[in-house]
């Protein structure tokens, strides 16, 4: 964690040297309309299901009657288009080119979700300079004309561009799993966010759990640590079950909330979407024997 903190400080110092006249970190202008919600989905490490959540949550919200724009900002590991099962002709990074408009890079995916693909494998894109950042942010600003909710699938970890996106977003969903390494990396993200964010609106989603109680244990572990060392606690949004329907959906390139809407993972995502829209606590999603009893007795 100390190494991650040192890298973060170096990135922030580098940015300050590049542009001493800019406002303090976290105040980048996205140009979003006031009524447009901006939700960044991030994680401390790769492989925890962040992009799968971003795609399926976008579809669930769209099916709930919201107009959704999904931006694949996971530069270098972009795969939103693959999970959408749609053909991508243009990418996010093409907005850096003169003459390329926002409309030129917007694609339509599952359930008519609008999305902008990232660009896989371009490592140089991880180090955008300030002029390139300004150009990208200015063009992305018009997304508010197309959506009620904009979801940003960030990269994993604590590189500069990930920090830029999560600090600029109004809401942040932090995805983790119960594995110790994932929890340690999630803590590093919380530490960075709580240190530099002007607003504190980060919520935890625990993925790949076996039982609901396991997610509560994860939240308790994280908040015990953050309370002790950072004097902050993180809100808990909800959980997603480990479910073979997720892997099958990835293979078929159809979001699992469409391919198997009755699966336990899909029902969790629909509940997460409802929680985001209503502001209420996520309803419990039962499975296995408990689900049988609930159906038997009408719960």
C-alpha cells in the first residue's frame, strides 16, 4: 500500500508541475448538464468483474427506462464492445483528432445502450498530456445531451487517468471481491479518493460472493481499516453472486441480464440498478435452498 501511495503522490506532483495554473485536482470540467448523473465504476485491481458490472448495470438501467451512455475509459484493456457483442468502428481516443465529433464515436449496443469504446493495447494512451485531456473532456461534455445517466468504466488501479476520472465523477462505485489482494487494493483506492476528492460519494459493490453474509463481512473488514487509518467509512451499495451465467454470457457476448435475467447475478444487478435509482437499500437476492423456501412460502 505504501508503494501505491508513493506512486500516487508522484503522479499528482507531476500533474501539478505540468499545469500549475489549473484548479486543484478533482475539479475538471465534464460539461455535464446538472440533471445528468455521472457514475464512475472502478476497482483497485483487474479481474474483479468491474467491466462486466459496468455493462450489465448500464443495460439494467436502460431497461428501467433511463437513457444510458457507457464510456469505456479502461484505456489499454478496453473490452466493453466485446461484452456488448457489437461491432465497434471508432474509439474513445479518436476524439483527440481534429474533425472527429462525439457522434462519430458513439455506438449502440445491447438494449440500445449508447456506448463509446476505449482502445485496447495502446499503452501511450495511459499518459495523456494536459492538452489532450482538455480536448477529450471538452468533446465528451456533449454526452449529457444523449443520456440521463453516464457510466464511466475506468481502468483498474491508481494510474493518473483513473484518478482523474473518479475524482471528476459525481458518484463512484468501487468493485471488489472477498479475496485479500482485492481488499488491499480497494483500500488503496479509498485512501486516494478520500484524500483528494472534493466530494465524498463512493459506494462499495462486492462481487463473486457465495452468500449474502459474505458481502457484509467484506464491508466490515474494509470499514474497520478505513475507520482506523483514514477516519472514513464507505457506503455499501450491494453485492453480486458468483454465477456460472456470467462466464457463459462472456462467451456468447450477450450481457447476462439479457441472456439469463433470472440468474442470481442478473437479479443482483437489477437490484443494484433499482437501489441507484431509488436511493433505497438493495433488496436481498436469495438463491438455492433459501430461494426455494421464498418461492414456496410466497416471499
